[in-house]
């Protein structure tokens, strides 16, 4: 047996954010030996998976993501059952905005036999008086809140309980593919495995580049663009401070205010207030000199938007935070494998709701599967 064949782990997963942790959990669950490597600690705030909450929803303009959400919900329940944690709460989700988008969401929900309700902005405002609604509204009772950091903590715990290994504070310096093997260099170790999963979030292109040569095949990754997003939490006004008064919500296609154009999302984060963020307003990101400073121009634009659309929130009582968004040009995911290399991308700013399903898909790929969904191929 040569030295390479002695590789100690069936799989090495690089990146202990939500996606890498879910992949490690799934591999450990299947009895594979797995090592998860994270450059920081479990609860670091420099990536995309920290903080209290994320929106969970089944409604989506594209059928692929409604179907993925349904698969994810089953796996969320499985993870909750085996960990005894509450990770997703179905408190309901509302989309409002232009007729075409709302109609697509409604028809995808209906096509899957899922409940949904169209209502006028006035009816919606009667039900959720803290929000002013745009012209078209669709409500899905199967949407809600996913607990972000709690999910990462749970996945790390379950991975270890199932026999996986996790090394935190271990930065991977390089990944080389040599025939059937991946060679992984950290500051003080060289590791070899027949299956490496790179789920390094915004650092993914830096680790493997945009073009990878494998056994004479040239793999070009679709470009990923990492930016610094800045959501804020707002205090509810007196009379609006009941958590049940707030569904999760997405307000699409607002174009009257160029500074705050396009899609806005939000939800109540227990203990922090109502989070509101923009899908499109962000700063360029310098991964080497990551700034956590709050961009006051974005914050005050957000305050203006909140003052106009959320009578239940005090726009002056605001606490902002920063987070990394990494998008593929069409906001799809990259989940694919070539030889010993599996790539699990940061999932374009809307991946959290699918975390256990993405772990499942990525584990399948790492165990030799192929990607049949065209949008997710390299
Ligand atoms: C502000 C914001 C709001 C969002 N809202 C929602 C939402 O409401 N609903 C939803 O579904 N999704 C949402 N998302 C998207 C979701 O959070 C992301 O898709 C998801 O967290 C990405 O996880 P990840 O594991 O790919 O990336 P990350 O969490 O960034 O994890 C990557 C990990 O790899 C590690 N790493 C990188 N390089 C190395 C290396 N060389 N060696 C070792 N480790 C390394 C990093 O330290 C990091 O921990 C939101 C994202 C943001 C930023």
C-alpha cells in the first residue's frame, strides 16, 4: 500500500459554516469517516452563517427551489429530532410586490399542493398591522424562521456525536488534485484523501481558483462575487412587540428609491427585534482587510425605507451588523463533483433554508454521485 492509500479519512470537508457542517453531518450519519476543517472557531462572525435567524420559505419564483425547500423541511425535522433542538419555526411567510413575481410564487406553491393565500394589501395590513404592503400579496403558512448560529452549533455537535472529527482554528493553505487524490496543506500538516469537499464560502475561489484541472479535464467554476451585506434590527413600537404579529416577509421590486432599490427581506429575531435587510445594497468586500464598520449611508437609507413601510417599527432604534453575501450571477448554487473534488458553494445569499438538503446533496456527490440539476453544475 503506498502512502497515499493510507489516507485516514474517507472525506475531508473544508469550511465549517452552515454548508460544510451539514455535509460533514450527513457523511458522519452515513458511517463515513469525515474530518471538518475550519479556519476560525465555530461561532466566528466573519462568514455568512452567524447571527440569530434566517428566512425559511417554500415559496419561490423557481420550481427547483420550492422542491428543494420541501426536501429540506423533512431533513430539518430529522435534524431537530436527533438533536432535540428547535431549528425551524413555521410562523408563516409573506411575499409582496409586482404581480408577475407574486403570481409565480403562488403558482409554484400550488403546483406542489402547498397551502397559500392571495390577499389585498389592506387585508394583509389588517392581519399584520406592523407592515404596509405593496400591491400584490401572497401568504404561505409553511414559511418561517430558521435559527442560524444554533443550526451550526447543532451540526458540529451531531457530527462529533456520530463519529466525525472537527479541527477548528485550522486554515487550509492549499488544495491540490493529483490523480484520484486530493492533497490538503494546513500550516503544519499534509493530509490526503480520495474525497475533498470545498465549502469555504466567500473564500472558495481563493482556495481552488476559478479553473481546476483534473485528470486532463478542465473545470471552470461559474464566477462568484462576494460582497459585504448590512442587515439591521429595529425595535418594535409599543403595541407591536408581540412576536406573533410578525411573519417573515420579502418585499420585491421597489424602485422608487434608487439608493435602496429592489428586494427587501425581514423577520423577527428573538431578543434582537425585527431584522430588515436589502438583497442588493452592499459594499465590495476585501477578504484580507475585512471591515466590520457600519456603512451609515446604507443604514440611513434603510431607516428611511423602514419609516415608510413599517408602522410597527421605530426606525430610529436601529442596530446594524455585517455579513458576507456570495452570489453566482444567476443566484444559483454550485454543487458538483469532478473526481476527488466536490464543490459546495455559499449558495447565493439564499441558501440557509436549504442547509440540511444541501448537506445531503453534497454528501451524495462526495460519495461518487453526479449532479443532475443543470443550474448547479460547475
Ligand atoms: C446578511 C445575510 C442574510 C441572509 N439571509 C438569508 C435568509 O434569510 N434565508 C436564507 O435561506 N439564506 C440567507 N442567507 C444566506 C445563507 O446565510 C448562506 O447561504 C449560508 O450561510 C452560506 O454558508 P456557507 O457555509 O457556504 O458559508 P460560510 O458560513 O461563510 O462558511 C464558510 C466557512 O469556510 C471557512 N473557510 C474559508 N476558507 C477556509 C480555509 N482556507 N480553511 C478552513 N476554513 C475555511 C470560513 O471560515 C467559513 O466558516 C443570508 C446571508 C447573509 C450574509
